[in-house]
C-alpha cells in the first residue's frame, strides 16, 4: 500500500513539474509571429521594436500584478486590455501596407 501511495504521489509531482514548464509557449508563439512578419517584410524595424517594447511592459505589469499572489479584477482587466492592445497593434502593423525597403 505504501509503495502505491509513494508511486502515485511521485507521479503527481512529476506531472505538476512538467505542466509548470509549459508557461513559455505563448511567448515563443508571439515572438515567432513578430519575427515572421519582419522576415516577410510586413513590419518595419521601428514597428518590431515597438512590439517588443510593448510586450516587455506587459510582462512587467503581469509580474507586478502576480507579485502579491492574487490578481484582482482591476489588475486582470488592465492586463487584458494591454494584451488586446498588443494584439491589435500587431495586426495593424502587419496590414498597414508599409514594407521594408531593404
């Protein structure tokens, strides 16, 4: 009985540790979208820099909101607005008919 309990507890801990490592998937996808738009000459260097800076500000705001262990409704709303703004900026930059010359 103890073996089954210890084995099941260790499997639960391993699964929790494995799921905790999946947090970075969204960042990689966003970075890939920005780089793909830049490589396809859909966004310019200043636009790419602006997107990266906005994402950095979003990450700082997210860290500050989560710092105390509780994200309140006002903080959640602010983070959601920041994320939506960044997504709209990305769409706007990719569809504004400006292309890199070089």
